[in-house]
C-alpha cells in the first residue's frame, strides 16, 4: 500500500489529504483559530457542579463551558489536584514526581461533589473538540503522547499495545521502559515501537518528560482558563501516528511548513526525511495531484460507486444513515443473491472510506441490500470488520439486525468534516427562479438603447445561448432585421454553448466586453 500526504497551506490554516494508492481516504482541516485541539492541557476553573449528571462544567476560555464527567476524572485526580495546589503555592519545587507522595485512588462509583468544588482550579485535557452547539469534553486523567510511547503521570503501570503479539517482543519492550521511565510515571507502549531500540525509546520518552516539565514550569504563573501545554499541530500529530515505510511522498506548498515537516520527520524517522517535497508548480497543489476532483466526488448526499451502485448518506444530530442502492446494476433472478452480495461488499469498502474521510462519529446505521443466505450475511459482516480494522478511531460493529441493518458506533473527538460540493446556479444565483424568458428580448433591447444611443457604440456583437441565437435568426424578417431598421446598425449575433439560457453579453468592435 502506497501512502502519500498532500498539504495545502493557506493564510487561514492547512488542509491535509491522506492518499492510499492514489485514493483519498482522510481529509483534515487545521484552522489557525482552533485553540481547542485534542490533547491540549488547560488550567480549568470549575464553574458549576451538576450532581444529577455526576459531572461539572469547567471554564477553559471557550464561549461555552466544557464538560467534565466523574468517570473522566481519572483514578489519581486527588494526586493531580494536590500537585497543582502545591506547585501554584510554591510548596513543591521539583519538576518530576520523585519526591511526591501519591494520594489514594478515588472510588469508581463516587460522586463528583466529593472531589471537586465550585471555583476550584484543576488541570484538564481536551478529550473532544467543540462539536456543534457543545463545548469541549474534558478529562483530568492526563497523558502526553509521543511517537513510540505515551506518558501517564501518577501511575506505575506499563501497558503494551495489544497489536504487538510476540511475547518475546513484549517482554523486551517492557524491560526497556522499566529501565528508563521516571518514578510515578506510567507508560503506554504504542504499536509502532515494535522492533525499536533503547536509544529511540529513550529519546521519545525524554521528549515527553521535557513536555511535562514545561507544564510544571508554567503552572505557577498561568491564569485560569488558559492553555498550559499545547498538543503539536494536526499535521505533526498525523505524521507521529501514521508515518511508516509505506509513505512514499509528502507534498507541501508552503516553504516554512516544508522546513518544519522536514525537521519533524528527521526527528522521528530520519530515514524518511527525503520523502518531503516542496510543491513548486503554478497549478494549485490539490488540483495538480487530483485531490480536488476526489473531494467533489466523495462528499455530498449521493456517492457513486464504480459498478453503477450508489450510496445515499443522510446526517442528523443523533446519527448518520447510509442507504445502499444497486442503481443500474441488473441481474437475473438466478444470480440476484450473488449480485446483492457483490454490491454490498463494494459498498462496505466505500462506507469505511467515507467514515474516515468525513470523520463521521457517533451512531452510523447502514441499510445494505437484502440478502437471504445466512452465509452471505456473515461474510459481509466479516468483510466490513476487516476493512474497518485500518480505522484508527475506536469503533464497534454490531451484526446485522433482523431488519438487515448494520449499526456502527465510532469515536467522535472533533467536528465532522463537511464540504459543500454543490455550486450556485449562475442563472438563478441560488434562488431557484429566473426571470421569465418571454422578457429576455425586452431586456436585450433595453440595453441596446443604452449602448447604441446613449454610449454611441459602433459595430457591437451580442453573444447568447445557441437556442436564443436560433430564435433571433428565425423567420423571413429576423429580429436582426428589425433591430437594423430601428437603430440603423447591423448587430452581429453569436452563440456560446457555455452560457445559461437567459445569459447574454455585449462585445465591442475590439472584442472587449461592454460592462453594463
């Protein structure tokens, strides 16, 4: 599988397209104004305790208070609150936790009012970006992610990705981390660390420890509701999480971002530094690499599939609904079942791509074409799960219901990607109505009065839609003849098939458009 990253930088931010075998599979937008990225740590102030929800609303500087549930506090929240209080009062001088005494874990079924109080300051991390009318969702179970490991303060546990299957490798990685991790810090070992040596693991861990020290350094002076530690930008986050030898190219159209990415790739994977390329062609980068065309074809209510089938995708506040239609694919009664199975498989592959591309989260309901054979239903379900295995977002797929519906829940941490692919009609300017065609010639003749009489233009050309040209030139005494007799000038009439039915323009003898 060949992977490419195309980055289109503009003054308002960057759009990042991930291509697999030249097909667009992920699209991310990084806005300059977005200050609430997943992973950012803020010093929040408790605004309101909600016992009925067992949650609190927290001021992190967003227009709407952020939401912090009891289950997102983390077992060691008392240690976090104690550390924050001591550091801000000057009672704790160390940047690490070697001399810090941990507090007992909180009760899993406890009440938030037993832990937090109104106006209390608590370090919190963005778990979900602001979506729709909701503010950010928070967690006080802090973690700092790196390329190979994730650093978890107030813990001693070492966890290893389940995707690393070899017991020998798991034991090797555990011993490496045990020998280098600081006291009272837990570590999660990520899948990409498989096969990495002590030097790479230690370098990544030291970088995360340095970020923690930065957070502790800022904590005494930072104002409430301000950012204490920022996650790296979306481009670097994407590279950190998915960069591997399958990547062949990273194209970017901005020199400053090119240097940043090249430096970052050199830092995390020096052998891939040369794949970063600066786009110098005059044609826009997304047009040059065919991304624009794929975006126009992939977004929108209807998505066409290669075999003639199509998907209809509807979005609501509560869920997303996807309907699979066979379209113009026809089959005889004998192979109708097989045809439905093939269409459903083709649709399942595209649906998985659409989930990643639009970053659709929450509940997704898919109405596949009915199949009568249990084996086909099971094979489709297995195929869908296999395709979804490459999706980095947490998800759960339920088997088909008795109505033939498949339900998917998919993690939603940022707003869904929504791109408008329809264009405003040039004839009606989006109103859905145009001037009566019967008045078109009156409009044209009113302009003749202005151009020929008031402006005294000579030898003009009227350009219209081909249908209108045919109408003007029909009959024994044409409209052109009537205009000649009325204005004393012969007015040339030309057609342009690109014009809308009611569109017309006037040109001078020098072939310059006459502005009305």
